């Protein structure tokens, strides 16, 4: 959002558990960021079948922002977009950003109510097979056990039993060695609540063919976007050709001075331009000797 100067936005949430924490984090970030954010509205709505549709539409009609960040479940997102379409909050003039749980399975076609161009932020686990996920889980345990043994010289005996309920233990020494693990150049660190501290995220957008298209990644604090996510469509959802997007790159060079030749008609430098130079052993009034 900073990249495309989307400073004014609104947050729309359902009553999904964690919505208040989501709002608090967004507000805390915008209040402490150097970027001039303008969080215009925060709406928390009931987004289930049988809700008061009239009330939902009335509240959505109060939204003035063109950038809308939603926090809701997959089923609630369908309801939200249905109501938003009826009050004119969908289309090329509006940018919707939804979380992983609202996107659902990116390999499956999205519901018909999802608008073209909606942006989803999901974890990079969606492309990983079960085998890959198990390997990473085993790596965390193995690396933690190795770190524990280097420090204490032994590995504690296992106390768990897959056929019985887990026993609670106040000794978390071994588990603390599993919190900060890097394996195969992947940061697998997580906090004491079981959440990854630096998760790798994927940016997806719903293209004209109604398929989720991977357009960017966020890893180790670096955002990489393949092309501008929005606007990708014209007023009639006409897709913009990729050959109309370009990247400008420059090489770092030592300071140098650009000069031009003097004007042949006047013999002087042209006004409002770079300095000029005349090849002469003498320095004229306007010619700058280097």
C-alpha cells in the first residue's frame, strides 16, 4: 500500500475471533509509521446468512475509501462481496485486500461474488506438499534437540505417547531450543504461542479468468511484486498488457558533470540547460572550463 501511495483506507471485519486484535495491530502500525496513513473507517459487521442485510448495506454505504481491507472467513467474504456489489463498492475503482482465511484454497475457483482484481495475502504453505511440511516439522525438532545436546551433553527421554493425552510439563527447556530454528536458509522461528515470527507471505490477485495469480512475495522483510497489482484493468475490465509495464534500473557511478557544446548561433550556453563547454585555450564569458 505504501508502494502505490494507498494511504487512505478502511477496515471492514466480521465478528470472527481475532478481529479486535487485527484492528488493534492495524491501528498501532498506522499510528507509529512514518507514512501518512489515514484510516478512515473501521466497521465490524455480522456477515452470516440471515443477518440484517439492510443494516449491512447502510453501513457499507457510509464507506468513502476506495481501498478496503477485510478480515473475515471464506463464507463471510462471499456475503460481504454480495452486499458490497449492491451498494457499488466493487469494480475497477475499488481495491479489496483479504486475508488467507478469506481466500480459501487458491487452487480452487473462487465464489462468483469475489470481484476481479481482489488481492489476497496468504502464507507460502499453500504450494507445499504434506511431505515438505512434515520435513520442516521434523527439522525443527531435530535442530532443537541438537542444540540442547550441545549445551547439556544429553537429550532428555521422551515423555509423550501418541495413544494418550499429552502430559503438561513446566520444564520447557528443550522446547525453547526449538523456537529459533533456521533450516535450509528458511527461518522457521516461532513464538511461544505456536505462530511463526517471520512467516513468508504470498500475494495473489484474482485475474480476468477468475484464477488466483501469484503476483508477489514477502519474505525476510522484503516485498517483491511482479507487476503493479492495481489497476490491472480498465473501466470495462480490459486487461492491461504486460509490455506496457517497465522497470528502470540504474548503475551506481562516481559523480560526473554533463556538459553540452555552446550554441553555434549565439556562442553562449543555452538558458535552462546543463553547463556548456567550448574547446578553447581561453575561457569566454559563458564557456565553463573544466
